[in-house]
C-alpha cells in the first residue's frame, strides 16, 4: 500500500494561507487586519507575502496564528518564443535563527528594472534557495506562463493549482490542474497548492492548504517540502491511498463528483447518483498499462474543489524536480 504523505501519521491537519497581501504592498487590509480575518476563518498559520518585502513579524500575536516568514518575488520576462510573460514566486523560509538569509523588509535579489530573461530569473531563484527558502510558482494562468516555460525554472517545490484571488478578479477558472498534469506527465515531482492571494477584502479565505504538521515554522515548511498536505476551496479529504491491487481509494466530505487524474487514460470520474459521495475507488490499470502517478480532485455540490497531491507509483519515473 502507498498512502499519500498528508495522511500518514497525522499530527492534526493545520489550515494555512500561503499567499496574501496587505497594505505593506498592494493589499487592502493592514497586516493586523489580515491576520484577524484569517483567525475568523479558522486558519492556523499564515504567510504574509507582500511583493518584494520580506516579513518575519506576527502583527497580531493575540490571534495565536503562526506566521511563516515569506515574501512574493517577481519579474517581467523578455518577449521570446512564448511571448511577454511574468514569473511570480512565493518564497517561504525558516526563522532567522534557523538559517533564513533574508532580513525583515528585504527586497529580495537585486535585478534591473527592465525585463529579464528566463535564465536571469533562475539566478534569482538560486539566491532565494541559497537563503534557505522554498519557492512556489504562483498563478501560472494569470501570469500567462505555460508549463513549457516555467518547467525550465529549477528548484520550485510546488505550483499554485488554484489561485482564488485571480479567479475572482479576472473571471478565470481557479483549477490549473491541466498545467500540473502536463508537468507530472513529463516526470516532474511537483506539489499543487491552493491560495487566495488575497488583495481585496472579499478575497480572503477562499483557497487554502491543509497541512499534516505540528504548529511550528520548521514542521510546516518540511511538510510543504514533502507534499504532506492537500489543497482546497471547501471540500475535506480524509484519506488517499493506493492498495496492493493497484486500486486508488479516496475518502472525503460529501461530494457531487470525484475525479481521478493521471496520464494513462482520459480523466475518469464518479458522479453522485442520489446521495452524495464520501468515497470512491479507481482501478489504476488500463490497456496502456499501469499509471505512473495518480491524483484526485473532489468537487462538492456547490462547485468547490479539493486536490490531493499525487501518489508516485514508479519512483524512477519521477526523478526530475523543478
């Protein structure tokens, strides 16, 4: 049996915001207000990711929220074969005493004001990683960065499979799973994150991660690095595993639809017939052979979605990392 890491030896799932903005950059809420709003929505931890302004400070310690050191870094990319695009990167780091190379309010790697090349942006990512930070490729659909472009960026642990702030403001589909599957299908080991990327007040609390971790910075970061979480805009996922008979099993809150995603077959789906679904099974074998990986999305009666991270079934196939 292979159980997805989020559901192994659960410490208690923590609800977290990995991408939000305040009046320290282009957000509507003050940092204190933002944390108070997240507390009201039942969150356990928050990364305040204001643009090019690193943050370590808990502006509302009375909320009891854990604040993850973080920022959002970005650059416009020179026009090339893919057109003129941008890269936005969520950066998450440890405390200063645990090796974070940034200081409070740091801008991030210095870069020219003009557009840069993809190769130049990799140098900035390398510096961010050298300073002990994890990086997540933000809102690929909003950024207009196809997988063929951002797969060239090395060292990202995840991409945003869902950015609800962008979906609300620009009337976009919040599910970027097709981007994710393209990269997973090429053999990249990459996790999928949901975030609200809150700027305006109505954007808070729409997309989040549920992390299998203890409530401290190092434990949360390690869980994100290892894929010990799932992402959601509402539905809950209780278990996800593949048994010894190559059958995937999912247990979840009541759902109208449950989808299996992989590269050996067009998307397979089970729909509620009368009573809503709380579990599903999918045989991972087709005429073209066994699945290399599988992941599942759960859609509730209101159209809200939850995404498991993938289970990799053949370790040698997944030897690439972004």
